[in-house]
C-alpha cells in the first residue's frame, strides 16, 4: 500500500522553481495529517562536497553523494543513525526519476498505475521476500533551487518529507538523480531527484528510538 501526501511543497524564486512530493509504502500502513515541525540544516553540512553546486552543473554521481551526505548530516544532528547505501533502492530511485522526466509527470504513481511497491519489486527489493518498510521522497528543481542543499533543506522544511528523512525506522537509502524536469523545460539547469529509504526485517532490526514518522502510519512488518 502506498500513501501519498498530496499537498506538495512548491517554492519559486526568480528563474527557478522547486516542487516536492512524498509517499510511504509498508504493509498495512496509512498516513494521517502531519504535525508541523522545525526544520533546517546546520552550518556543519557545509562540509559536504558539492552541497552548494547546482546539480545540473555537476556530475550525477557528485550530486547523489552530496544529497546522501546532507541527509546523513541532518540525521546525525538529531541522533539518527547514518544510512547505508543500497544498490536496489538506488535502482528504484533512478528508475522513478528517469520515468518522470521521460513521461512528463511528477507523482509516486506512474501514468500506468505502478506505485512505490511495484518499483521496489522490480528492483528486487526486498531480497528473498522478507519483511520491509520503505518511504519515497521526490523533488524537482531548477536554477539556484537545484543545489543539493536547497533540495534537502526543502525536504526538511516539509513535515511529511522531514518525517521520512529523519525516521528512526530507516536504515538504508538509494538516491536517483536525472538532469531536466518532467516538463522538459529545464534541460540545462533542471534536476529531478528521488530518494528511497528502507528497512529490511530482521536484517536491520534493532533499537529505533523516538520516531517522527509514527505520526504518519501504523507499524510495518518490522515491528517498529
């Protein structure tokens, strides 16, 4: 089951735009109205290489690394564990970012009805059919709003996106980055990004602590 927060965050400035969306996937999980929370990145995140570079002006690999670094900085500032990179989740994220650009849409459900759960299965995640929890966040940006820092700061300023990024349930992450936006209007200065955060059970079982994501749905098969 996938629950999507449809009140997408939109930010605009001169010659630039940024749009976000979020979804959860977990057996039996739903989503309730979010509670507003403070957000932001500390100055320490400046240590992440490429954090201030517009994604369209750098390599895709560098952009993915900067996004992962900034996400981990935000989590560690709030006593969350660092996330392990997961190739299967990265494949699902890349496929979604590329599909949105190719077919001109911005949503967690594709024009043919495939959702996050379908993407994860195509990426062979979880392996072996074990229990799991996953969340997906999306962003598209252009111009000065396409830097890794601006994308992560925008995710953190939106309660449902923030809840996914800071979830104590999350143990793994995969990030997909594609140049251009779904409308095809920003091939030179635009970016579309997807991040999949997940947990395998029982492989990743362990202490989780207080979890802001508990506001958004019931327990997963992991028991957290």
